[in-house]
C-alpha cells in the first residue's frame, strides 16, 4: 500500500490526477485488490498504462522501454538464467548481461525477495528497466517461443565442448 501511495502522490504532484481521484482509486483498490494503476486506468483517471509507467520510471530511477525496444540478447543463454515460468509469474524479461549485471524488463516494482532470488539464481546484480504489463507479456511470449540461430549455435557449441571435455576425462583415466 505504501508503494501505491507513493505512485499516487507522484501522480497528484504532477497534476495528472486530483487528490479526490486518488482517494476514490485507493478506496476502489481496497475492494477489488487490483493494482492501483489498473484501477486508475479503469476509472479513466489516467489515460494509459504507458503514462503510469513513465511516472513509475521516474520513481524507481529506471528507464521506460517500449515494446519495440524489448530485444533480449539471444547469444547469452538468458532463457536458462530466467526460466519461462518465472518470467511469466513475475512478469520479468531478461534483456542481456554485461559482466555480472543482468538487465531485466519489469512491469512493476520488484520486491526485495524476488530481487534476492534473482541475484542468487543468476549470480548477477540486477538492473531494471520499466515497461507496461501488456508489452512485457507479449515480449515474454515472443522471446520464449522463438529459437534463434544464435541460441542453437551456442547450445550446439556448448554440447560439443562438453563432449570434448568428457572425452578428455576418459582419456585421462586410461
């Protein structure tokens, strides 16, 4: 709820909604348990999810990235780092890795537990960018449904290296 008040206060502060509209939306949210942004859009107090994400982007200090720029790297085995089920459950999309930093697209502020779990799972520090829920769902479906040539080559090369390693181990035993 504190997170919703902060977002709501930002919207009021930027004169995108009135204080009365915020109070109405918060009361509605208590009844429906929907995210505040969805309530504000449904009540037509704000125009779009994209407008809300621009505000959230400022609040979190993470850039907003539209769907056409959600292009995960296909040569970094990101699907293995963040499994499809986890991506869909938490609405996160791995975009790329630079050193020990993993860049993720998110549609809502990540909770501390998820961030810690991702850090442990991937062995990377997490850097986020913001997108809309609809955009991230589409990007997740597209990314996990496709198999790029680079992924096949990377997996194939990995398999060959693994086979060579196993063969070397067998030779060492003799």
